[in-house]
C-alpha cells in the first residue's frame, strides 16, 4: 500500500491546509454529481417510452424549494471562497521570523543561498518546524519551483522576484522539480529538500569554509563596485543615501510614490533612469550585464540590512577621492 500513492506526503503546514480544501472540493463535486445524476437516471427510467408513469405534470409552486436551492449553494460556495481566501493569505504571507533563502533558476539547475551565506546547488537544507522564505528569480527563461510534498509551486521569472514560504513538519527528503518546460534538460532540473532537526541543521550550516552572509557580501559589493562612492554622505555627487530607505515610500520626479522593495532596488541598479527619486538627476550608470542575479540579490540584502539605520560617515565608507 505504501507503493500506491495518490498524493505526495504532506510535509508542510500549508500542505495540510491545501489538501483539506482539495478534499472538500472533491467531496462537494461528488455530492453535486450525485444530486444531478441520480434524478436524471431515475427519471429516464420512470418516464421511458411506453411506461405507465403519470404524465399530467401538475403545476407546483414552492418559495421554500426555490429559495432553498438558491441560498444553500450560495452559502456553501461563499464559505468555500472564505476558506480558500484564509488559506491563500496564510500561504502568501511569510512570517517575519522566516529564514531567508535566495533561489536562482538557470538552464538547468537551481542555485540556492542561505542568508548566512551557505550556497547549494539543487539541494535545500532546512530545519524542521521553522518558516523558510524563498526569494526567487531566473537568469534566463521561466522556470517553476515545485515541491509537491510542501504543496509549494511558484514560477521563477527572469527580471522579477517571486516568493514562497513553507514550514516543514517532518524531517526527511522531498523532491524539487522544475515544472515549467524550460528547454532540453528541463526534466533533469530536479533536486531535493532535506528537512533536518534544528541541531543537525545548525551543524550542517557551519560545515565547510567560513561564510560571508548575503548582506555582508552585498556590503562588500557596494564598496567594490563603487556604489558607496556616490551613495554616501561624503560623496561629491548628489546621490540618494540608502540607509533607512528599505520598505519606506520614496517620491519620484514624476510625482508618483513607490515603496523601496526588491523590485525597486533591482530596477534602480539595472535601469537607473526608470524611476528617478525626487530631487535627483539621472546620472547613475546602469549595471545591467555586469552583476549576476546573485550579486543583485546580495546588494538588495545589504540595503535591506541597513533599512533601520540613519546615514552616517561610518556606515557608508567613501572609497572615492
Ligand atoms: Cu527549469 Cu524546466
């Protein structure tokens, strides 16, 4: 019986919630099927040609029946909608304390990096019972990150970030698939999630060479690529200071307001002329083609990490004369 499986294992908190909705929908569909088909078949038999059934067809008017078959299904389907919405909000809103992992899809592999800096290919090690948030992008075509056991399925799209989160409920190994046809080796773009006990995870995280966290790597890039030359209090150029900006609204030259998020930082690095902050000029060069997807994500992580700071001489070292 273990070999015959209609469903992958339920190994995350959302898996259970999603399956309950799924089973409820299947059960309801069966019920409706029965309500429709049992009368069809019994009437077909009762009123078959030549039967002695009463065909006088007297007029029946019943407000109770009319309103009953309108209101009862209405309530059932509104209830289903509400239920689905609650689960949807749960699935779409990662908890604040989630561990951060970045995922870059490329033909044909998954590259993953933990916030602490540890990198993996086609494997994702996570602790059990902890929320894990994935920020995902692709460096070529559309892929889709699919972990059936977690009921987790999200397109990974070049040029934008998508996110998913999960909380694994059982230790073990689970499949990762790419579920969007992405070229010759699409079917080989697979991997595994390894869910470990927290102590084992901590041990795993600390094996190998000492690591630089994603935010620290971003800070280093910020200096090496010359960002800090302009985006600092000592700069001779008039460039926005980035401390304390993340998740905050920023007015644009066009009069619009945008929130500084992954999308805005990414676009500002690659298409700096697209959304100029109010009071600044379009003088920043584009870094398109000179930074990898990972490096852009590292820079974003750095800007996120200084999201609660205020600009000062120390926080933005000026490398430029
Ligand atoms: Cu990547 Cu299919």
